[in-house]
């Protein structure tokens, strides 16, 4: 078993983490990732991780490989009491811990791609790293004969039906989080990954800056909220000045995105992947409309299309 700490991060995460620690299985290449607020939290995380792995896999940890960091030296009495051998690298020789270093590089590259593809702020880096670890464990590896670490470790193939595009727009079922029957059952949120303790997805409500876990949802994988903010603002201004017919309902934007907490998101250039596809008006008098990126062009749509967008469906149970 290899393990190593990365950090401090160049920016504090939105959930106030500064480091993360990875545990890497030598046989299956499966990686576990835990965000940390302090390096010394490794002393708290490792006993929890040890009990979890040994119970789930019915196998004991025999040897640990790490560098000579102080956070690992503090674990020495615990490792000796449990009969775990601890192999350390000489000072200033990270190449002796190359397995962990290469895994750090893999995680950083994938997390960077996830953040930039969705035009998200770096304050979401903890969710990007955890999603990257989740995906890496489910990707075929040539060194494992094109099988996945998840399949080798747990003897079951991964469920790819659960995978969604990181950072896209989606509407979760918020009924468990509402206080009364008049509150909305769903609001536009940001998809931030997969829960490791629930059969659910993690989302961020940019209206009230809260995180939710939900399974009843509808994904809009062609829309990335923060990369489309400039487009939404221009459409809003055009819609406010556009005259509407007395027989047609007023056109309103699908979402209105406030700035991130404690940070102003950059004014990013428009791209073909981040263009807002549709601005949808609520169904009224059976006269729904869709306005394309040009607010002067509108076309009628069927009730079935509007029902598909406005009514989130229950996502099937996944393993």
C-alpha cells in the first residue's frame, strides 16, 4: 500500500480544505482520496481507512510505502502496534516513491481538465479531485490487461450508467430539503460528483450556496452554468427589451447565476461547448416557446419536449 500527501493547495477549497492524502493499492492500482485541512489529520484518517479496507476486503495491510514526512513519522507507534511495516524513502528522493508521485500527476491532470472544461473556479478543486479518483478507478488500465481497478479489487464490473459530465447543469429533487409544501421541488444546480457514502449525486445550489445529495434529478449535460453566464446575461438584457405579443407568454431565462461565494468568476470567452442552448419559458396556455441564442428567433415546441425538460424523473437505483 502506497500513500502520500499533496499540498498545500494554491487556493483554499470552498469547503475549506488545503491538502489531500491518497492511499494506493499496489496490486489493483485502486486509489482512495481524502481531503485534509491539516497535514497532521493523516494521523486521524489512517486508522479509519485501515478499518474500512480490512473489513471490506477481508485482508490486512502489511506494508506501507511513503516519503519521510513528519505526518507519517507520527504514525510510527500505531503501525508498530498493529504489525504494519513502514518503508520510507531517503531525504529528497521522491523518485523512490514514484508510484505515488505518478498517481498525483494523473489526478492533477484529470482534475484540471474537469475544472477547465466546465469553466469552474479552482475553489471546487476538492470535488474535481474526488471525481477524478472516482473515474480513474473505473478506467481500463493497460498494465491490468485492460481491466479496471474497481473490477480487480471488488470482483464486480463498474456501473457506467451512473457517470455524468462534471460541472453540468441539473435539477435535483429538493423535496427532502424543503420546509413547506409551497417551496420549489427543484432548482438549477451544479453537478459536482458522486457521493461515496450514499447512492446519490453531489450538487451545489448557486442560489443559496448549499450542497445537496440527491437521486431524483434531471441532467442538462449540454449546459455548463458558469461558462454560460455571459451568454445568459446578454440574453436577459435582450429579452427585457424585446416586445412580446399579447397572445404569447413572456420569455424568461432558464437560470440566473449569482457570483461564487467570496470570488468573482472570470469573464471567460464563449466556446461552442459552453454556449447556452436554450432559454425556456414556463408552460402557459399551452403556448411554450424556445428561444435560441438569437433572442429574435422563436419557434414553437411540443408539450412533450417541455414536459421532458421541466419534469425531473427518478433516476434508477445504481450500485
